[in-house]
């Protein structure tokens, strides 16, 4: 049994009809929540640097929370070993993820620098 070549009939008919109509004006100019058009120079949402900064802050917060939880368990203020271990593991996993993201960014930077030379 051989596979058909080209588009299935319904898809091809729809694609040709859409091409005949031309591009939709609402797709050509995306809009923000306030109805303003977005140009290629405007960025909607947080930038990569802002997201990375938030991620580093959340990892730092998790590390401090795990350290506080471990200190409270060691001193005897709490005896929740399971909660302490879970929070410690979550902080460790998030720190490993942050290290992997950093390594990827450094690798990408090196690759871009190699492209220039």
C-alpha cells in the first residue's frame, strides 16, 4: 500500500481558499490587552534576563527555606523529618536545574562567539 502524495483533498481545498482570501488583518498586527499594536521592537512580557533573575531569586528563597527548616529540626523546634527532607531535596533539585541552565547559557555564548571568528 502506498502513501498518497500531496495534501488530502479537504485540506488542499481549505488551503487554496485561505490563500485566495489573503492574510487576515488581525493576524498581521498582534494586539496587547489594551488594544495597542505590537511592533517587532516591542516586547510583551518579561525578558529572558528578568525571568532568569526571578528564577535565581526563587532558588535562593528555596535554599534559605531548606536551611531554616534543617536548623529548626536540628535544634528541636520541629520533629517533621519528612517535611525537612522534602524541602531539602526540592532546594537541591532547583539548584541543580539552575546550574544546568547556567551551563547551557555559557555553552550557547561560546558557540555564538565561535561563529563570529
